[in-house]
């Protein structure tokens, strides 16, 4: 489930439950190799989705990823902006 019973998006919970996140964070140090490995995993998942999802499903995934990217970028920009005010 993406949302809990109160309608709260569970992304943080879903992320921290992932074995990949737990393995990367077990020593509290994130290495370049771990980032590369995770990036490759994400690319592999995206390529698999591209092969198995319908055009309509892919369009929804593309929209979600693009808007999530926008959210991430503006959130980071806002944090930097707030530091300099």
C-alpha cells in the first residue's frame, strides 16, 4: 500500500524496508560504488518496466517519475534558497 490508514504517503517507510537501503546504510557510510549499484538496479527495473508495461502504463510511470523529479529538484532548491535568506 502506498498510503497508510490516515492517507499519509508511506515512501519513507517503503524505502527503509528495502533490503537494498538497509545494506547500504548498515555502516552509515554511502560509497560511490553503492550509489552506482543502486543506480544500475533502478535502471534495470525501468528497462524491465519498459518491456512489460503497456503504453498507457508506461505513460503514467513516466509522468510520475518526471513529476517526482520536479518535486525533488524544487525541494532541494528551496532548501538551498532558505539557507541563503
